[in-house]
């Protein structure tokens, strides 16, 4: 089984939203083979807590525009690692220090990556 077309649409919208707010290291994984609870993870990072919150707000706004509402949101108070669960996809926005420490890419490296649209740019410092 692979991620559904709807999940891919959500992934692309979330990645574009993160890119619009200058997120770094944007990557998406198809985790549908390993997890029954979701199809895809989107990872993005930021250099400070305020930028984490700005990325999260933009992702929620853009996904709301296409009819997606989060089931759950965790970690917003600290602004270091915010998880937004949409059921079909889960978006992780992390401060760059949490991103390096938890290394989610390493945990999910056996999962295929999802190609992101050409207009999604991972901004670097």
C-alpha cells in the first residue's frame, strides 16, 4: 500500500506552506507500509521558536483552504517541536536543534521519500 492521492495532495500543500515561511530541510516520507495510522510524514525545521509557530500557522491555513482540519496539535506551547495530525498525514515542524537531536530522518530512512513540487524550496541559513 502507498499513500493515497488525497494524502499526497495534503503533503504538497503542507510542504508549499512551510516553504512559503522559509522552512529548512523540508522532506516527506511515505510511511503507509510501516504505520496503519497515517500515510505520510512531512518534516520541516526552523531556526527559532517564532518561525516554528509561523510555519505551523501557515500549514494550518493552507490546509484549511483545501478542506483539511487537524485532528490534533501537540507541542505548540513550547514552540520547539509542533506536531499537526491530519489523520492521513502528520506534519512535524521542529526547531533545528530538536531536528538534529531527534533525527526523524534516520528513524524513517527505510521509508520512501515523497517527491515534492518544484516550487517547494528548503531554505538554508
